[in-house]
C-alpha cells in the first residue's frame, strides 16, 4: 500500500513548542522560555492555530526591538518561522506578533526554482543547493554552497574539478540510503544495486524558510518495491551558517524490512577533497566527545564536524543527530578521505559485540532526524556544541491571543 502523502512525517525534532488556540483576528502574543543553558542562534518553527495569512511578520519586544518572522502554509498547516538569537539560560521573553501594514511583498528569501527533473534552492537570489533525481540511482543534493560561497561537497562524479579525488563514485555529494535492505545494496552502484525512486514532491517557502517534502520508493533491481520513505527537508540561512534539516521516515509498506549490519550507510555527505584529513593542510574531524580524525570513526556521538579551509577561509560541515532519531546517538562512518556518514546499523564493522541488524515489522516505521550545518569558521568558533543544544533542546514557545 503506498504512503498517503508527503505530509505525515512528524516534525518533532523542530516543533518542540506549544501552540495555543486563539480566536481569529486577535493579536498574537509569543512567550519564549529559555532552557538550562545559554543558546546562540536558534531556528524556530511553530504551528499556528488558528492560522494566519501567509507573508512577512515581525516579533516586537519591549523597547521596539523586532525579530523578522514569516508565516507559510505547509501541508495544510500554518507555521510561523523565525530565528531566536542569544537567549540566556532560564530567560523569558514576550513578543507581540504583527504583520507590518502595507508592506511591499519581498522578492528575496528562500525560493524553490525548477531545474530539470529537480529543484534549485536559492536564498536571496543566491544558490544554496539543488535537489536532483537524475544523477544516479538515488536523490541527492548538489552542490552544497556554504556561507563563504564555496562548494563544501565533492563535485565528482557530477562535475570534473581539478585536484579532486575520484574514488567511490557512488558517494554523490549529499544522500540517504543503505548498503543492505532485504539483502539489496542501495549504497553502491555495483551490478545488482537497488534504486530510490521519487514518487511525489511538494514545496513551500517564505522569507526565512523553505520546506521540501518528498515520498520515495526503494526498488530492488527487478523494480519490486521493498519499502517507502517520506522526507522533509528544511532550508534556512543564519548569520554565519546555512542549515538543512533532514527528517526521513521509512515505512515497511511491502512486508518486513531488514536493515543489515554493514558500515555502508546511511545519511551521507562527501566533503570537498580539500577538506580531507589525509591531505597535507587538510581538515579535521571532531565529534561531541572531542575525539578527532580516525578516532571518531565508528563511535556513537550526538554530532560530528568536518572542518578545514577552502580558498584560505575556515569552513566546515557539521551533522547533528536529534535525540528523537532512531538509535540516537548514531554511530559514524566518517573517514579521513572525505566520507562523512551517520550509520546506526554498522555495529559489527564498528567493533561492537552485538549485531546492528534491525528488522522493521510490516506496517511499522522508523524515523531519523538530522541537521546539517554549512558553517564558516572552525568547530570551536562555529560553536557547533551550542548549535546542537538549540537543535536538540530548543526554547519553549507559547502562542496566545489577547
């Protein structure tokens, strides 16, 4: 039985908030309560009930200070997006939410533009990435343009760039798949591999946020569907970083699904070759526990950062794993040659005594939550640890009418 629509994935990793009902037409008041520690920039997404018209808004606090905000419609729900900055531990802030009267519609912000069989994601008329379904047997994002305007992912095999490594051609920029699904290899592109086929797509966007939703079928080499997934990708730009939230639910729609114990998986990025840690002057792998480079391989950790320099500018890619994700904290298949993958199934290869195999019963599902940060600066200066706290334990939000 196919999935109903690309709207069923729960945004529990981001909607860690409370939305209270107000009568239509009343002024909205937004109360934000800080967590146990001070946070840097914290992207927020709140469901509004009743809904507000789509458009640009402002959150105003005492003294006239404002935060830009926007409302978009996503899967029939009204959602408010804004970025909270620098809230202290335990601090409470109260804002009023309003739509500036007579404001001209903005032409900048996050936008989705058709490109071939895929869709290009732009921010303020500048490319961020392109979602592609026509470059190999799985959907990918390529390129990954960071805040310094450099591509942080390897271009091969999609493009030829001088000096890049050309190994592992199946490691295409940014992807999600696995090496053993009911015995079928969806990871490599060797003879007999499986394919992930998009079956539906929707997009919605406003000034601060873009949401891409897809459904996909996992087909064996004969075309038989083994399982299906629903993906939610959210794109947002902060002061010194670009965020891609990636939520994916895999459902056993065609019988039980066995995810095999193999290191070849699952949520992956192939970083630009200049960042490889095995190169002279290359980058550094760092996980949440402070382990670096080869010591981080196979270890369980809430987050890992792969950082270095491109064009003499410090940059990096951090992947965060949300506590609501299946088998959090995930183990990591992160290599010195540029492979950067979160894999909760490869326990045997990672040195664990117990098997990492998992059988998903027919009709049931599992969900994975990741946040990818394309950042300027090194791991410490980009404050990846604080970014993880904002992702895993965001401030609490209440929306009320007066």
